[in-house]
C-alpha cells in the first residue's frame, strides 16, 4: 500500500440534487485521526439493512437508475418523482455518508486508557457513515466482541438485535404479556423468536409464505400465521387467544395488516368476555409500526372498540428512553450471544463498489426475506 493510499479511504455518499436527481458515488476521504477518547476502526464488514436504504436511495425511482463511471468507481444516478421532492428538501445538495452499523479492527487509538485498551481489538459500532473503509468513534461507544468472533459475526450487532430486544423490553415496560410480529421470518424476526423462547415470552408470528412458516417452526416457533392464506384472520384470532397478545410490531407499515391485527386482538379478547359492551373490550391493544416494507397508505376499519392505539417505534428513541446503563446491558447480551441468538446470515458479500451494481441493487433493494447483503469495504 502506498503512503497516499494509507492516508486515504473510500466512503459511499448519497446526494439529492436540486434538479430532482439522486447521485450515489464513492469518494476518497482522509483516514481520520483519533481524539484522546476515540479510536479509528478499519471497517471489515457492514450490512445493508432496510433502514439504510432510505438514506442511500432517498425517494428515487430505482427503475430509472443507471450506472456511469468505471467498475472501480461507479456512480449511480436516478430520478426522484416531482411529488416526492418536497420530502427531500432538508437534504438537497448535501453529500451524506451512508450506513448505520458495522464491525472491524481498531487500528488507531487516542491517548486515553479506554481507547488504548481497544487497540488491535475487533469491535462493533453503530455510528452512521459506516459504508466506509475507516471510521472514528468514541471508545465508550464500541462494543468489544468476543475473541473468537469475526467482524462478519459482529457486523449486525446493533440494529436487528437491539430492535428485537427493544420489542421485548417495550412489552414489559408497557404492561403487555405477549407479542405479535410481522415479516417474522426476517433475520430480525428469527432473533426475536430465539429471544422469546429463551425468555419464556409468547410470540405470534405473521409471515406471507409457507416456506417462512416452515423456517420459523424449525427454530421452535409455536404460533405462525400465513397472511396469504384465506383463513388468515381466523388463524390469527385463534393464535392470539391463549397468549393474550395485545402488542404488535409491524414491519410492513402500509396496507391493511395493522388494522387486521387490531381486529383480531379485539375478537380474541371478546372470546373471554363475560358481558357485551358496545364500546368493545377494555383491554388496550397497541400496534407499533417500525418499518416500511409496504409503501401503500396504512388503512384500517375501526371495528376493534375504543381501547387501541397505532403509533411509530424507533430504536434510537427507545434506547434514549431506557438510559445508558439499561441499553448497555442489552448490548452486552448481544455480544455474549453473537454466535447463537443474534447470529446473522447473509446471501452475498460485496465490495463498496459492488453496492452500486444493478445486479446487486435488484436483489437487496427488494428487502426480501433471506436476501441480506454484507459489504466488505476493503474487498477489491
């Protein structure tokens, strides 16, 4: 490696232009120098999560995407529909780094004891700007991985594991006793099933394909309902009765699924009612939307009484709410179980330049179950 190359690293950036065009490209940036309490991590692995795609592609129409430049330095351009540009105004003409989380080896450390202790260690971090070859971060924000864990093992240490743990903690904090989860065969969904089995929490899973039913049953799931089946509503009501699940986390966001869940929760609650109430059951039913796999408007029919709520849920505000110490305990559990409960699987490994190849985009942009990609920033 030449001195020039050792001083510089690549970073993936996304730019929304005034004219309504998106540009995603690789840029060369200086390798950062750590402050006293910081370390510099050589990023070895970083996943493409659904939560990364919003920043990566904005609201561009991927069907209009084209690749220019060279194989080593590609540039993706795409058009953003005029009616969606108003939602992009806050980021117009700003070149933004992409990527929520990842893992790698500490190659530089500041003078503090905490920073020096991490020198040469493999750590996981969630800090933004992770689709890059190097990243500076405070030592206290690094999650030290077990000695036998690789960067690939720890690349998805935060978003999916802490979201799954956060769902269970939210259930406890809000006084519910069981959970419902949609798109439940995802990496996150499989983690949530393992957590619930370990912690003796009843979980009702909703999927869309029989192969996903089989997958979850194989890892020990008890309740799995297929929303593509004609008997779905009846199956879901039956699955909800015994657990008494009154809290759901919906990854789809759009469409009618959130309303269907509330309807089935109400029907399940009424099965044990001793008298009729025109206002419905008094049991509060809550659906949190935390994803956007379905882009159509969220619709529902109010046939589930008056004790209900639909809202949004996001990991970062949840972690802020419970505080640093409680959040750190969750992180430590993830590190301990990184090869078991919180293990992630990937369909393919690609380079930073590979992120901007149409054959890869056509797969990972679909956000399909079982099609998770891992970026290797130093891969040629």
